[in-house]
C-alpha cells in the first residue's frame, strides 16, 4: 500500500507515519518498494511470525497472554497479498 493511502486510512499525519514506517522497515517487519514516485509498503509476515514466536517463547513462557487475536494469520496474509 502506498504511504499516502496508509496515512489516509489510519488518519495520521504523513510525518508521523513516515517515522513509524521507517522504524518498522529498520526492524525488518515491513518491506519498501519504489514504484515510480510512490513508496509501496508490504508487511513482512515471515519476520512478524518470527517476532511473535520469540515473544511467545521468551515473554509469555508458552502461556497465552490473555489477548484474543482479532484475525487469523491466514486472513492477514491474504490481505497483505492484495496490497
């Protein structure tokens, strides 16, 4: 999804969004691609799954953290393919 479209959907200023996208990219959780004059961002689901796995193993000690997921990983991956 283009950065401007993300800002519109989230209702955040472009400058704030740019900061957060840069941090997510630096962490390897999103990928950035230039298409003409636009920057397109995509979720890096493999990195996100690794992060969640690490957090579950090391922070939650294998127990649930008391938060129910709002969508399944399959749904999120399907939506990411459409971006």
